[in-house]
C-alpha cells in the first residue's frame, strides 16, 4: 500500500497524500456549490418581474456602488492569488501581508453590501415585500454569507500561520481557502451580470 | 406558569391521540431500558470510544444500518396503520389529519431515513474493503456525516410527540406547506430535519468520490473496480450535484415560513409550482441515488453465487453513467399535470422513456451472468433473483406513466403508488436485505440463519406482491392516492392489499428474530471468505476484520481481485511485507458540532431565536476548535499487526 | 506536476486581474451604454461573465495542477453543465412552455410572468 506517498519537492500543499486529497475534495465541494448557486439563480430568474407592489429593481440599483463592490472583490481575488504565490515562494510575511489585504478588501465589500441592503429596505424592497425581492435577497445574501464565513475562516488561518509557519498542512489549508475565495468571485461575476446589469437594463 | 403549562400541554406535546400516547409510553420505556442496560453493563464509555467517536468506516457503516433498520420499523408501522385504515370503508381507526401525518412521515422516513442510510451504511462498510483501502479519504468527515444524519433523523422523528408531524406529503408541496395554510412547527420539522441530514449526505458523496478515485490499491484500475464500488461512485456523483438543490429548496421554504419571504406563496406574486420544480430537480436524481447502489449489490451477489465474472462489465458501467446523466433531465414527469404545454411534456416524456434503455441493458447483463453459471440459492441470491421480475413489473408500469398524455389518467391514483413501491421495494429494499445478509458475516462474525432467512424471504416477497399488485387495479378503478377512506367497491382489493402488508410484517418479524437467534446460536466464522465463493477484496480480509483492514496487499492484475489472489495462494498478510500503519484518531468533535446544529434547528422549528442563535454560535465555536486541531493520527507497530493477524488467522504467534 | 519556481512578480495574475477589470467594464458598457436589442445584450454579457469565470479558474485557481487536474476540470465542466440544466430548465418549465424564451437564460424579464396557469 502506498497510500502515504510523501513528496519532498513541489508546492508544499501537494506534498502529502492528505493535502492532495483535501484539495481534490474541496474542488468537488465547489462543484456542489455551483449546483447550489445555480438553483438560487434559477429561482431568481423565474421570479424576475414579480415585484408585486414593491418598486422594480431599475429604480433602486445604483451602478457606482455595484461597480465599486465588483472592483473590491475582483481586487481581493487578485491579492489572494498573489498571497498563494508568496506562499509557494516560501515567504511567510508575504503570505500574511497579501492575505491580510484580501480579508480587508472582503470586509469592504461586505460593508458596501450591508449599506446597499439597508438602502433597499429603506426604499421598500425587503425580503418579504415580493417574490422578486425575496429571490434577490436570497441570492445576494447567500453570497454575502459565504464572504462572511470566508472572513472568519481567513482570520483563523492567519492565526495558525502565525503560530506554525508554512508547513504542508497550513499550506494546503491556505490553498483551499484561496480556492474558496476565488470561487466567491466567480459567483459574484454572475450576480453582477445577471442581477445588477440585467436588472438595470430592465 | 399557567401560560407555560398551557403551551406545554396545548402546543408543545401532542395530546389527545390514544395511538400517540401509546407511542410516547413505548418510547419512554424503550429509552429507559436502553439507558438501564448501558449503565448496568458500564457500557457508556465503550459506546463513546468504540462507536460514537469512531472514524472507522466499518463501524460507521454498521451505525447507519442499525439506524436504518429502526427507521424501517417506524415507517413500517406507519404503513400498517394506513393499510388498516383503508382496508374497509368507513374505518375510524385514524382521522383524516392523523392519516395525512402518517403518509407524510411514512414517505419521508422510508426515503430519507431508511433507504439512503441503509445503502450508505453498506457503502461505508464494503467500498473501502473492495478497493483495498484502510479507511475512507476523510474519516473525520465521515463521522460528521453520520451525526448530521442521526441528528436530522432525531429532529424529524420527535415531531410526532413534540409539536405535531408534518402533514403535507413527503413532497411537501406549496402552498399546502406554506405558513398561511399550515402554521405551526410541523412543516418546519420537515424542512430542518431534512436540511440537517442533507449536510451529511453531501459529505458522504464527496468522501466516496475522493476515496474511490484516490485510495485504490495498486493495480485496481478504474475498469477493474467491483461493480458495487462503481455504483457507489456514480451515486456519490449524483449526490454531490443533486443535494445542493434540495438544500436550496428547503432553505427557500424556510425563509418563506419563518422570515416572511414570498417565493412559494400565493401572496406577493410567489410561485408555488417553483417548489415542485426544485423538489423534483432533486427528487428524481434522488430516485437513482437509492436504486443504483442496489443495482450494484445485486450485481455482486449474482456474480458471486453464479460463480462467474459479471457478464458485460463495461456495458454495466456505461449504463450507470448514462442513467446518472439522464437522471437530471427527467424531473418534470413528476408533475406532467401541472399544465405545461406540449413541448415541455413531450420533451420530458421522451427523456424518461430513454432511461428504460440502459436499465434494460442491465437486466440482460444479470441474466447473462447467470447463464451457464453454477448457481446456488443462498438467501442473498434469493433476494437478487426475486428482484429481477418484480423490478421489471415496476419498470414497465413506469414507462406507462412516462407517457404524458396517459399520465393524466394515472396520476395521483393507486396505480402510481403501486408503481413506485414496485421499484423501491423490489429494487432498493430487496437490495438492502440482500446486501445486509451478504455482508452480515463480515460485520458480526456469524451468518444469519439460512432457514429463517428463507422463511423471511418467502413471506416478505409473496406478501409484497399480494399487497401491491392489487393497487395497480385499484388505480384503474379510480382510487386516489392519499385518500383516508375508501369506497365500498374498492374493498375487496384493498383488503387483499392489507393482508399482504401483514404478511410482509410477519416476514420482517422473522428477520428480527433471526438476528437474535443467529447471535445466540449461529456458528462463528473462522475464515474471511464467508460464503466460500467471494470474488472481491472484501472477502480477502480476516474475520473479524482488523481495524486497519489490510496488513499487506499484493499487486493486482485483473478484475475480481480475490479470485486472482486465491489462484496464486496470496493473502492480505504477507509477513515479509508488513510495515507500520498510519491510522486516523477518533474524535468527539463531530458529535458536538451536530448537536449544536440540532439545538439551532430545534430552535428554528419553534422560531425561538434565543435558542437558535446560541446553537449556531456553538456550532461555529466547535468548527473553530476543529480548525486548530492538528492531530496527526497514530501508528500501529509491526509487532501489533503480527499479533492481530495471527490471532485472526488462527496461527500461533511466534 | 509542472515545476514551481514561482517568480517574485506573478505576471499571469496581473494579466488575469487587468483582463477581469476590463471585462467588467465592457459588460457594463454593453448593458447600459449601447442600444443593442435585449437578446444581444444578454448573450454578450453572459459570454463575458463566462470568460471571467474561466480567468479565475485557469489563471488564479490552478485548476489543472497535479494528477487530479483532469478530474478537477471534468468536475467543473460537469458542474457548469448541471448549472445550465437547472437554470435554463427551470426557466423553460416555469414558463409552462407557452412562450419561447430562447436559450440565453436571461431573456425572460421582459415577459409578463404573472399569467394564469
């Protein structure tokens, strides 16, 4: 049995069988996440136009805020990529710095999202006002919840990095976190396109 | 205080039903007995160390199967009560509300808490053994999956004494299940119980995909995998992509009911039919989740007891792959009568009928395997043989239902009820029995008594046909599904069905007795190949199976790995090749993680946020603890391996 | 496994980042700055979104690395296929098939959905 073939070269996160399997398992989990978000997108698409007595999205969405949120998240995905690159170079400080930046950008995104939600509710569009708005808040809220979980997770990992440095185990954890974070960006691109852009076109 | 008592006896506990009082008393007595026995034998520590915290796939598998059998009894009692109520016109055994609750819990429990865990239990037990692995890819996660399922089961099942059972059918259609028409906690139990157990199912799916792809022993290539392992892989793939759909559907209805969303409501331009759409987008793949592993079991059993390699192995694999793909393209056939246009209904009619093709291929493969085989009729084989004709009846009536225009005639009648019981019982349940009896000696070190097994088989199989065959004709006679009283003209056939149900129950009682009888009197297994004709690696291990499964493994170069080993005189214990083995440690964290989610879910059921939020916080705290857990497992020394193997193989340790 | 002598300046990431910013702007311009017919807008910006998803997967997420690369890629392709079935299938079925929305997945918002059924 060669279940535990350990490599001594190559990126840290792939060196143990456990690390490699965790990463593959997470990829498969991302497949499940795609099905999950697709179902919410389907619900959203079916509910388009069903605003009942609430205001329609064209009147409420604002392009500048949307673009700013998108910009923050795209940039955080970029800095996250750099962080993993730093990790592979073996730079603990580089990883700390860029990953920290990623989390700060994510926090900024979340702040804007909360601000936007508050604005929408103030204008009479809440989760309970009509089918369309229920679907809208479910979709963007699920994404926002994922970002929130990501922030908490990222902070825990940074503490572990500080304690243990870059080892095969911390490296595979960070790599997986990176996958998660990039994936949230992929989802957001579709939210941006389907919800905001098409919502503004009407 | 008075207000509290009013709430406690008025809403919290279900009162006023003699049957439920009886159930409460029997649950209380049962719990006291179990607690007393465990305390008397000082078994709490043992239970915690050996099972509750165990990451051993074999023990997790056994726990799944035990839970599934208990749920089979619960769902079976529901079924018997329904059969009694509908045996004669004008019966007052159950009132309509109670009847609604019972058909709802019967369906939900049999699919979610009986069929799936039974099969997942068998997968857990057999698949790592069949591929020559020491455990699954993520053992910690496997334990977590089990506890998520177990707490989901607990949450769903307490509903009938605390708060009331869900009553909108296992399909839980909106707007019937919405907050306007169905206030109170009942439907919330359905939503959150399934949500909680769904997490575990998804985890199992991911776990088995990675296990099968990455942990095969050297030489066991994909095209040499035992067919049960293949069926597990395909099933896991369907789970991974279907269960998130259920997760979302349940979450959306939870939002509707608890947070005032308007997705499936009549108000606010919601779309009730969207629930049906999402439910069946998951629900149809779910049907294949519970049938494909059963197909895998039948393939193993038939090839073993026909003493032949499986006929058309590749065709079998491709057939399953095609079924998996098509399973996502047929969901609308569950609601042809929604009123969609001809284009929609025709499309889904055709895709549905297409599924019959790969399924037919598999039937011929089983027949081909038996052709010119030297067949013996042990009980696992009897179940497999009975499966073929009975399942074909269910399959053919399925094709009848697949024709959208004709479906307008059959839908919501007993014809449909008969159809899906023919596929689910003859397919899934026969498969579970066959697999359990087949692997029982590897699990518990002794076989189940063959004579009692045969009595069980004949009673159950004949009872099944007496029960469900008349239902096709009741359907033609216009008897609607889910009706709680019957018209006089349906009585003869309906009464016959009830008689059949009692036969099935009698058969099952024989089975339960045979567990006890065999535990007391059966001969203990002394060697690994219990049936003497094993073909796959699971039979190559010693009995009882060492916790690390395999001390050593040879290099494989053909299908049916153990047949090759027997030919060459190889075993899983080659003294010269023994090395230290690395194994994962047990953990109590999954239990507490899921306990926290159970508390949170119970709070949500009652819309008690003071309970739900702390539960959720507790869950995240345990997650955090897990994140800082860098346990590396432990190593088994070569000395210990030699001792274990020699004891198991009856050799003197030197 | 390719050799990983990661450079100090990861040019691949920078290109990916700039490309995604440009594509985001382009999508906004197509949707709000042009007078194209609705169908074209939907098709155009959905295509841009899919390209951006590809950028994340291939340039940031190292999807093809290790001997599991094929599995990972196949899994993602399958997942996107299932996603398409879920979204387009739901839109089609929930329109009851009475009016054809085409296959772009987003062209339904101009239609009145509140029709009787």
